[in-house]
C-alpha cells in the first residue's frame, strides 16, 4: 500500500499526546495534516480515503478515552482507511482506552492496523513519570511508526492487513458517575496573563478574572492550567485529587515502557 497522506488527530491538554503522535508520524515522508481537537471539537474533518493513514491519539483518563472526545471519535468517516490508535497514560495503566478508541474507529469505517500505549507525565503534577515522553520514548515512538510503515508497505491492499488483537475489556471500565466538584484554585501570584484561559479545553476559566471557574462540573482535571501557568499560581487542593496523587506516587513510581501492537 502507498500512503499519500498521514493525518494526526489528537486531544492533548498538556502536550504529551501531541509529542507522541508527531514522533510516530515522523517515520513517514509523505504529506501530513494535523487535527488538534484539544480546544475545538467542532473542527471540520473530511472523510478519509483508503490511501491515507490516520494516527489518533488521546490521553488515558481513568483507563478510558476521555469522555469529552468520545462523540468526536465516534463521528469520523473513513473508507477502510488504515488507522493507528495511541493512548498516552501517566504510568499507572491504559486499561481499556486503546481497545475503546479502536472500537470507535472501526465503527467509523477505519481498519485499525496498529496500536500503541505510551507514557506521558501524569496530569496530576510533575512527580509521576516526570518529563515523559522523554528522548527514549520519542525514539521508540518513531521506531513504532517505522514498523507501521513497513507493515503498510508490505500489504497489497486494505483487505490484506491482518486483524489486530488489542488488550482491553468489554464492557469498558466504568466511568465515575459522581459529579465533579474539583477545579483549580488560584493564588495571589496570578498576573492575569490569560494563558490558562486560552488553553482550557472546556473554556471554564473566566477571562476577566482567571481565579474564577464558571462551571466546576465541566472541569476535566487535565491540569493544563496548572502546568502552563508561568508563575505557578494554579493548583488543586481537593481531597480526592490529593489522595489520587499520593496513591500514584506510592504505587506508580517505577518506570514503565511503551507497549506496541502491530
């Protein structure tokens, strides 16, 4: 198969998924098109042709595809287009996220030919999987892309691609049904630069007063505002978040390596 264009579709509040899918795509020397849905899930995405490749990437939230982008990935259109699904997780586990994303794309008309679970610095602070994806991760991601290219080059047609076994469970891991009550707080160090406002995936930080959250229930706890604040004025102090952070630091500090399925 000859791939005419590689399309990257990703949700990446703290840039870890973006870095990973770009590294995978760098193994291909054809035209590339990016669809960043982090801040806009209403962008126009064309139906994909059989001679294109789609690399779809999401961070793993609670072992699942983020609920915020579920409908978007269920709405894509393809004509047997080969696809690679990528989940980036914060050193605990990816659980059912890869399988879930693959299921969505298959229902959209894609042929899922590869999947990868990569590690990114956990959204809850910078003490879990610190600095990842690091150089070693990105080298592995590019190598994964090169293996996908070999697989596609060797296939005479879409139909020739072997079925792929992806770890995960049906039904998927249950999402929490509890209403969200955790949202970022702001110290007096805030200089009202607006960086957090511009980078909130759900647009709930008040542009006039960034210390105010307009709808706590919509907060994704992606920590984009915390990690991007130039003066470190954003933070979470809710018991549930702090408890999760403590658990992750105690149980998930050992380095994990990417898992790839081709």
